[in-house]
C-alpha cells in the first residue's frame, strides 16, 4: 500500500478525532485505529469539505450521498471483526473511505464494493488509486443484488438503510460469516448477524442511526 504523508494540520485533527472516538467508546480496536491512521479521511472528501474532514459527522459527497461519520465507520468495522485474507462485500461504495479501511484490514484478502452511481464509482476508484490498493474492486451495479460472481463472502457490510436485509446478500454470505446493516425506516438499528448451519443468528443490535436509503430491486424503489 502506498502510504500518504499527512500534513501537520490534518495529523492534529486526526489525533483529536481518534482521542474523541476512544473516549466515547466508539474506537476500541488497535487494528481499526491503525487503519484510520493509514487511510486518512481527508483524501476521500470533496475539496469543499476538507476543513471538516476530521469532524465526527457525515459529509456530503455527490448524488445526495454521504461519507459516513467516523464513529459509525469505526463501530461497523469493529463489529465485523475482519481478519487477514478474508473476502468482503461492501454495498454502497460512496467515496471509498470505508472500502479502503476494509482493504487495509483484509490484507491479503479482497474487497468487492458495489455502487449504483457512475459518478461515485469514478470518484471512489480515483481515491483508491492514491493508495495503490490492488485488493479492491469497485463495481457499478445494484447493491441490493450483491455481487454473486465472487460469492460467498466472509463479511458483508451494507452502508445504506434497508427495511430488511436483502435475501440475495444473505445467500451470498458464507457459513459462519458476518453481515452488518442499518435496518429500519426513518431511524435505523445497526444489526450484526451471523450465518450458521442452523440459520441466521443476531449477534448485536444498537439503535439510533440514520443512513441514506438502500436503493434497488431489493431496496427502496427508485
């Protein structure tokens, strides 16, 4: 991976963000903290948002989409418990900051990320290219259908709100695999599920999250 030297002003802001996330209990894993330090968020926001890159809040990118709040990214990433060598499916690439963090943690594994907006696919690929991440694949398509060509996946992360987790994604999850998604209508609960030989088991559930809706055949109709 091509490590980018972080300017001092961003380094200070990043340190402050990490301290805040630690103090609030949203960052507990050393590997995830390392990913935050090696995948600087300001490389994934639009120029107009650079001064706010290390605020703990979502930021607008384009096509009415956002780059997720750092606290939410750390929570979802930690719950997924990613191991080196795993195959990961991400639904909703956005700016690809989460994609790059997954890539960093997966190491020799592979990350497939599906995005429905061509403009965001281009933006995401350009952002990933800065880091020479060769284990990521950004795919233009309907995320609610997943990406069956490379299934099954050890981990699946859905970064858009769904009223229920699309069946194709559960089908593409490997046995003993984990899937995380914000589930609900105007407000969502972050839900972590595990696929076992006996069926789907809920592992964790935390309420009061707000994501943009998942669009597509098995999501909100466009």
